[in-house]
C-alpha cells in the first residue's frame, strides 16, 4: 500500500516538477516570474486533447505536437508582449511591477480564449492505458508509470539539450549573463525566445500527461501554477534540479497526506511543506545562499 502511494505521489510530483522546471527556466533566462504559466499548462492539455480525441492521432504524437504548438504560442507571446517590457537600451532589465501585471493579464486573456473555444465543460481524454501492471504482487496503475517514464525521458532530453548542443550552451550563457553573452556574439533575443518556447513546451507536456488521469478544464491552470511555483520555491527558485526535487517532494507529501490524514484537504499539505522548508532554509533546498558581509 505504501509503495502504491509512493508511485502515485512521485508521478503527480514529477508533473509539478516539469511545470516548475519551465517556470525556473524562464526565471533563469529572463529574470521574471511567468504568472501565466498555469494557463500555458491548461492550453497544452487542451491542444493535446483535440489532437488525440478529435484528430485521432496516437497519444505520443499528440504529446509531441501539443508541446511544439504551445512552444510556438509561447514564443509569440514573448516576442509581442514581454520583450518590450524586458528590453531597455539594447540590454535586458527586470520590468518589475509591469511584468507582474502583464503576466496576470496574459493569464486572464488565455483563460478567456480557452473559455470561448471550449466552454466551461470539463473534458476527458479517451482511454489510452491498459490493465494495471503487476509488480511483486502489487497492481500499479499503468497511467502513473507512463507519466513517470515520459517525464524522466523529457528531463533527460532537456539535460542533453542544455549541455550537449550549441543552442543549449547559448541558452546557459544567456541565463548566466546576457550582456557577456551578447559580447560573445550570441543572439540574445533569439535565445530568450528559445528559452520561453522550451519552458512553454514543458508546461504543455505537464498538461498532456496529467490529462488522461484528470479532467481537462479552463480553470485547471491556476492551481497548477500555485503547486508548480511552490515546487520551484521549495527546490530553490531558479534551480532546474531543485524544481524537479521540489515537485517530487510536493507530490509525495500531498499523496501521503491525503491517504493517511484527510483526502478532502490534500492541497494543504503541499503548502505546509513549503512553509516548513522556507523556515529551515529560506533559499530552498538547492538554492544558493548569498551571504552579505557587513
């Protein structure tokens, strides 16, 4: 029974981690918190739903196409709306309150577009999983094993992209220091668009992965944003490995709390964990502690 709950918690948590990974990636590259990322997650889930249920393409193809489509949408949003706020005098600066307001505004816009397109009805993916998998006499739902396997695959691909490809190295350089990266001949605006596109693609992957085990609705984004943001903070905001670790811990805490304490208050346990971690280590589990000398 405990092993069952652990698998479920890790599977849900790794989805939190993937969405949190996108939030941390945008923060590392643009120095902004993308408050519309929950709606990107929701939009990806709907795009995958249309491709899989309506068009009839296989689920893996729907996952990939939803990631690509949402990444393109994210890059367009960054180019039209966000770049003008972050770019100043040829360089890139934090836009402060303006970026926060635009992020919330973009969340409202995307949610209303989804509402006009799909309405307020909740939708479900067509069945894609077979019978449970028997492991040591324990029947594990195939859906959770699939989520975990695909999420691990995506993280491995992202790691290889960032460390083994020319564009990945350029992305890391831009995240480290935009001005120096520009002096080295890196096209910073293009790399920022790539960062935003990859992050939005990860958000869409989270939506398509969670879709078959939950209903897809227009309002599914805001709670995921809170959970993913909490995961990023727990792991250390801006830390990519920390985002995954925070998501896993969040999912496990939520699942075990719902199983052994109360299922009707499962969302509370995630935030209790967040508060405890911040009380012990304010920078997050894998965040960098900055010491200021007097």
